[in-house]
């Protein structure tokens, strides 16, 4: 039987947040996702599909789907849920596999113009 006054039990309870759940418990021990790496600035948006209780999703999954009714970056999701970035990436992988969210990766830097174009624009603006 667990004694509520036992000091060993106090380490699992936060005065303001309630019971403490470790990130690896949220991801069921997984540290990586098989669906991608998800850049910090990748935009995540929920699909029209609404998750149901039968899908085997946890409350964190459902919170991500609710948050992503408008596009949010991976970093913003982690901040809103107060979860480590690695944990959010694993949860996003689960949601992508179930087609509950879409992720738009940022454009590759090779597709952006080189610095000389920006310098020419700045110089042109200065000449005005």
C-alpha cells in the first residue's frame, strides 16, 4: 500500500502541475519517429479528420490536433504543450502516420537566392 506521506512519493508530484509524467512515458519509450525528423520551423496543420477515442491516441496527441487547427511550427507546439522537442517529434510522427496532421517542411536553403541578390537589392534601395 502506498503511504501518501512517504517522501519517496513526493518526487512524483509537482505542487502546481500535479502528477509528473516523464516524456518517455508519453512516447511509450520511443526516442525517434519513423516518419521524419520534423525541422523546428516545419509547419503542422490538422487534416479534416477528427480523431476518435478508438484510435489509441493519448491526450498529448489530441492536444496537438486541437492546436493545429491553424498552422503552427513544431517549436510552437512544443512550447504550447510544455513538452521536449523530441517528444513532440515522436507524437507528430504518430499523427502523420494516421493522417491526422500534415507537415510542411521549410524550403531547402539551396532553393533560396544567394547573398549577391540580396546585396544588389539593398544597394538598389539605398540608391533611391
